[in-house]
């Protein structure tokens, strides 16, 4: 799937709440209420989402509007977005970012148990160090900027 703009992500979040298909008037009304977007802005974003493969559209002759159907499902789209973001980070900092996200993200007991299970499994084969992948290893400060000896502290932020 192609990368979405922030506005396209916001519209997709609204669209995913419909759980399937929707007509133009519904999204125009809801996008105006939630984001104060004009109908032309919403129609432009819908057109882009169709072009990018997130939605399909067909004309409805009975009520003179379009019927849109979701192709890209929310969980896989969010995973793809997270992968794209993380692919831009040096491997040395990914653990730090995950640590921050876990601290700042509301989690259920079930979420925490699932994370503990995954981490315990990863621990069995985890290396002791992660190499820098930022592409500037001759002058990289990734491994020297931490002031806490490798654990994650507030001083690093």
C-alpha cells in the first residue's frame, strides 16, 4: 500500500469506524462534524484513497452518490505504518522508542501479558548489543549518547 498523508490517516480512522461500506453523504457529514473539512476536501481525500488502493468506489444511480468500500483493513494498515516509521530509525534506538511507547500507551492486562510473552520469547535469542544502522557509523553518536550505561533513562530524551 502507498503511504498516506496525515489527513488521509484521519479520514481512514473515521472510515474504519463504519465497518465496511459507506455512501458519500455519510462521510461528508461526519468529516465536517469531526474535522471541519469542506465537502471538496473530503472528496479529494476519498479520491486519493481510491487511487492508493485503500478504498473502492462505485456509482449508485438510485441516490446519485458513490458507494465506497474499504479494502485496506485497520490492523494491517497500522502495522504497515509502524513498520515504515521504524524502518527510518537506527536499530540502536528502536528499543528506546518501544520503551517510550509502552510507557505512554494505555494497555490492558491482556496487552501486557501478550507483550511479556513476546519479550520472553525474544529474550531467548536476543543479542547483547544491536549494531548501528544509521549509515554514518564513522561519526555516529548512537552508542555514546546514553548516559545511563545502556538502560533507558529520562536523561536520553
